[in-house]
C-alpha cells in the first residue's frame, strides 16, 4: 500500500472514526457503571442524549395494527455522490415467515454533487409460498470514470433509469426459485460519448438493456435485517438482449454466498461473504462486475474504479453492539477484477476498515452505517448508508 499517497486523504476520516469510537466506549462504560455492571438498553433506563434521541425518533416512527410507519431524513455519503440528503418514507409489517418482514421504501434525494434521484425499493412475502423483491430508480448525476494510459479521472453527466425485479416461489423450507428482469437505460452527454468511444469502450453512448434470467436462493437466516445466524446463497444467471430486445447482448453469472455466526446473541457476531461475478459478451463498461463500492470492498470508494468481466471477492466482518442503539464493526476483504480467472490470486486488492452503527427502529436492527475503508491500491471509501453491506 502506498502510504505516502494516502496519508493526506486518511488523517481526517481516521481521526473522526477514532474519536467517535472512543466517545462511544466512554459512554458505554458509564452506562455499565450506572446499572450495577449490567448493560441496559431499554428507553426507560437511558437518560441524557439517549433519552432525547428516543423522543426525537418517536416523532418520525409510529405503529398501527402491526404496521410500522416511518418518515426519516434520507442522509448518505459516498465518494461518488458526495453528501446526499432527502426524505425516505417507509412501511414495514410482519410476513408469514418468522423474522422476515415486508418492506416498502421510497427515497427522494439530492446531493452536493448535483445528483437527483427518486427510488422505490420493496421486499414482499406473499403468503407462505411467494416472494417479490426489487427496486426502481430515476437518477441524474455527475459520474466519474478513469481513462487513458494513466487512468486519469474523467467526469461526465449521466442520466439513468433502472428496474430490477424478482419473483420467487418457496417449494420447500429455505429454498426459493424463480426469475427476474433487468431494464436499464443510460444517456451520457455528447462529449463523454466521444471520450469513451476514443477509449474503445463498449457502451460509449449509453443505451437500453433488457435482461431476464432464473434465480435460485437458499436462505436459512433467522432474520433479514442484520442477521446473526444462518446461511444465504444466491445464484443469478442473467441473459441480456434475448430475442434482440435492447442494445446489448451479453450473459452475466453471479454467485453470492454468506454465512453468519452469533458469538453472543444480540451482542457480537461474525459475517462472511464470497462473491464470484462473471460476464461474457457485449456488456457495456458501466455494467461490468464491480470490485468496490458501498456493497463490496469498501476501501474502493467509487464502484466504477475497479471493474472487469471476471470479479471475485471474499470478506469478513465482526459486529459488536456497544450501548443503547449504537454499535461498531471492523471488516477486511480481498479480491480482484480482471478479464478472466486465469491468475485469480495475482495482483489481488485488499481492503480493511471499520464503522459505526445506529439502529433506527427500537425493536428491529435496521441500521444506519458509517463505514470507512482503505485499500492496497491507495484508494479510500467513506459511506453513510442504510442496512448492512451484506
């Protein structure tokens, strides 16, 4: 890792993380002393800033006949979008599967980098046998890519529309099978298309993608939000351009396996993930499998900085509850983005980091995460986002 290049970029975020962790630890220790050596997280036993926090959260969260309604500010940070702010109304209710909830959320957001986005996300268990998940969004942003022999930064205006929708059946416990669709349209400014064309990039002018494919899911997790126990395995073959629909014809195969282990229930847990993501055919550069970003190696801040037709990654995370609604995590991982898997362990990229967690709901572990990571190629990533990375 080139620490000379990274030093100036790391000092500020590292001081912030260490300061926050130290402060939380002090508050946690004081809380333990105040209740005779026992941790207490109930709202009745917390005071000061915790009690004030509960009152504020009660103003934006309410429950009626088993349905939880929330209207939260939508706040996030990423190297790609900058500081994002907006509003996020959401609804959550119980499903027929224990520990699994039906959710519907809408995001309307703007950012300091000029991003505008409207997004709809859902996960619905339809009785005991069916599940539908997906999201749709409209997005306008200044995006970033790396061009030329020196991988120079290039910024360009991008408008995108995207729908991903799955529909699965549950023939036997923990086993889901079905299919999904992908509809995606991108438009770039003319000057960007010229630059991408000179680079010989597939998809230089954007265009329309229509994809379809089967999906297999094995899910033994005890809950969907911040799971501590169980296995999650997803296999997704995607076929774009079937029967000539869309501007691109390619195939993509993604295998995502996760394992969760509780060391101390509701206090300490471990999470592991392995991803293999391969694409073949005329896939546009902006749809190639990604190694970094907020949901993969978090030491790579922008998801388009490390991409390729053949990506693999493995990572692990320890999650620790501290006090009240607060927790911390530490994570590490490694992987590679390349044109194939001939030398999968040569020139690997590693990533390490840590973060804070704040639980939004009093009874369910819906977390806002604050993550900071560094990588062995000199990149960093700082993210504020909803839900765990995996």
